């Protein structure tokens, strides 16, 4: 059965030799780009267009036309290619339309060589755009899929190619349009009839590796899903949204872009019609940790897109039902008798059918992701693992810093049991704020105020303990400010294990002393870095990473202390001083907007399950689940004891 895709939806390809058929209301230029594992087009030789219509495994038309047939042989593509993007653009300077909004919506179909349709997509909703990324064929867990994209670009081919990381995009786009306008790409006869075997894919000569990786691939929006992003790179989502009308870009800004020397594990070949069996660490990376990190990011991306496609399909079904009812009932003759009732029943039946088909696709994708999560979770290293993972019971303090740290889990309402780890890169690039306020969310409002504050501090202690456990001995220190001494209970594991840099600071004098110490460290390291004189630092200065845990801010803070804290938040991360604040923003309302930059600079998480993490790419509100230790478990004490033992062994 043909899959009628909506924007963002994907479908597994049952075969690798395909045709992509394009039908448009006016002549369009059709082409395709090849992308590496990060979707980056490495050079002009990775683009098939009318002036250069053939690449290994790919052939496009040599003219602008209202109908196209693109031939694709996925098995013939270079091994470095992980994505094929089908592009459509309106020709410039030929007297035709200049934007897709004035033409019939283009229709794209992916077919087998025998003409059987596998998936179709109608590119609706285009307006001022003169170029559009129509479809993506992409490789996931050893299997190829097709995704409906429909991302338009008002600035045309140049903007579209630049968005895929191509250097010199404007020049290449101009040469393509000039070739079409001046008829340098001569018209060709219709495609020849197929052979009895149904094959007219021609083998093209060319290098197996079309070119080097660009030195500076395009950077996506900073993600905090969460800080999925950038960093579900982190699995985290950024507070800053992409440019309106811009593409959804899930590439991680700090992911390695060069192919690693050792290939990742591969899944056993899938049987025809079946999804590939998931394998832990099947993403690209130099090490297993990096492969797992990139795989988790890929899982976040797949879940985000699957949910977005489902929601879009449901909205489309509802809109279509409303339109059909409006058309039917606009005739007064249909408002009486049984005609109106039949129209309503038919419209609702069609709506239910479309919704059910969308749900079927979603359930298939979610089941595949759940199977992958079941394989990945047990294979995670301690830094990425939940506190209930047995890896913690055999954990040894590492000699090298891991890539990232797990701050909790993320899920969407379509399947709450499918959780994606929320990872942030190390060293921390921004501070963390554990929100202890009851007005922050509905979930927090249902929690007793004292219990919420205790949960917030317990969450902070778990994060501090995890950081201590993943840093090499002596390279990470934790300072605590507890002005009123109200967090003695939650802090007991850290105090009893002797892993703090000093006793929790209490009272105004304690607050001032800790802030002055860390401010001095930031100042000295900054001056040494700027002067290139690291050897001139005082011998008593600890140059390791520092974490400042602040409880119940702003209690115990005067104006000078607040100014110092803001300074640490702004300047500290670059020189290894990080904030972990437990605070209720309402408590700081007396300072007015002066603290707004502080809050915005921190990654906000909650001590209770809450859907507060906004995803600017596809508009999801991700539900965050804070980390917890299993009931009755002493894993936290065991981990802190290992930290203490490692420090003693290292003489720290």
C-alpha cells in the first residue's frame, strides 16, 4: 500500500533501486544533493543538477520541466553518503512564476523500477519560496528510509544549498540557473523505455569519495531539546529558536564531522519488509562513547520527527474534514434530510481513517525506537547511564573526561514509556538551575513547598555526585553555599564522604568568602589566558574545574554577592567555574529585572516531572524527568566512596 506522507513523516524503503517522480504546475529544476552522516554536502561534486546530471547511484533530468524522473540506486552511492535530498527550484529569467505560491502544489512520488508507488508527498503550504527540499532518503541503522521534508527557501537555490553546508553555494546556484536560462543544458528526449528487467539506471563514473569534509560545517541553533540539541546534543533544548521559516536542523554543533577510522558495530541484515535489528553504538564516532552519544541524539531526532509528523497528520485530517463539511453544507439542499448526515458521516469516517493510518505509522516508529532504547540503555557508560543501571556498581573513577553527562530523561505524550537520556556536553557550557518554586508549573504547584525544596536539593546533590564520579581524581571540586543551613539533610552524603572542597558555607560571611575565592580564581585564570602566561598562576590556585552549588538563592545574598554571582555565571564557564543553583525565581522578584540575565544563562530543570523544556525546532514541549536513585539503594554512597578512594590513591 502506498504511504501518503505529510511533512516530517518517514517510511521505510523496501528496495534500494528507485525512481523519484515529480509533477509540478509549471516547469521546475530538479536536482539532488548527497550528504554525509551530518547532512553536510561536502562539495559541488556531491550535487546532481541539470548541468551535471550524473553521480554514482544518482541521475537527474537535464532540463527544467513540469515532470521529472530521477533515478536512484542507493547501493551504488559512496559509503560516505548517508542522505540524498531531492531539490526543486523555479527557473530564473525565463518568464515563468517566481514563487511556488502561484503554482499548483508539486507532487513527488517514490516508486520502484516497475512503477509501483512506495510513498507520495504533496508539497502544500508553499508561498514565497522559489526553492524547496522535497524529500530525503536517509540511512538509519543500516536501512534506508524516505522522509517528507517540504522545507522552502524564499532566497532560492543559493539559500537551500548553503543550508546544507555547501561552500560557494551562491556561485553554484547562479551557474545552474544560468545554464537553464541560456539553454546550455539541452533538452533531452523523454526517458527511454525500460528494459524487460525494468532497469534504466545507468552506471556513472566518478570517485568513490567525492571530496573532503569541509572545515567548518554550518552550525545549527543552540539546543537546550532540550539542551537535546544543542546540545538532545546534548540531548538538550535551546532557548533560542531558529530563524522563522528556517529549516529544522538537528546536527550537533560540536559533533565530530570526520569519519572515524574504525566503523561502528552494524546490525545483522534485516529480512525483507522488516526493520533492521538495533545495535548499541551503531552511530558514527571515534570511540564507543561518542557513538552512543550520537546514537542517543539520533533517537531524539527520530522521536521528535515521528511525533511532529503524527501531529501534523492529525491536524491535516481534522482540517480536511472541516473543509469537506463546509463544501457539502454550503448547499442549502444538503442541510435537510439525510444528505447532511451522510456528508458528516463520510467526512468523519475519512478523518478517522487518516488518523488511524497516521497512528499506525507512529506506532511502528515508536516500537522501533523502543527496541533501540532497550538495547542502548544497558550499554551506556556511567556518565550516560541512569542511577538504576548496574554499571554504577562496578564504576571506577575514569582517567579521562567523558563527552557528556546525563541530567535526566525526556519523553513525549505519544509514548511516555519511551525515554531519551538528556545529555549535556562536558565541560559544562552553561550553569544549571534546579527550580524549587511552586509557581513554576502545575506539577510543582501540587507539591508541598518544603518537600519541593528538599527534592530540588536532592536533585542538585545527585548531579554534583555524578560530576565528581566522571571527572579524573582531583580535577573537579564542589563548593556549597547553604546560607541558612537548611539543606543539611540532602547534603549529608557529600559531607559524610568528604568530597566537598570545604564545609557548606553559611551566613553572610560564608557566602562572601566562597564568592570571593571563586571570583579571584576566574580573574586570575582569565588574565593568565589573555597574557599567555599560565605558568605565572599562584601555586596555591586550583586550576581544576569548580562547581558552586547555591541553595535557596537569594537568601543570604546582599547586592555585592548578587553581582559576584552574576559575574561567575557570565565569565565562569569559560575558565572552569560552573553554577548549580537551587532557587525559586519568585524569591528573587525583589531584585526586579536585574537578575533576568542570570536566569536566562542557566539551563532550567525541575525536581519533579514536568513538561517545561521547549523544543524550538518542531514546537514540542518535552517532559523532563529528574534523576532518582532506586528506593533503598546505596548507589550514591558507593559512588562517593569510590571518589574518595580514587582521590586518596592519587594523593589529592
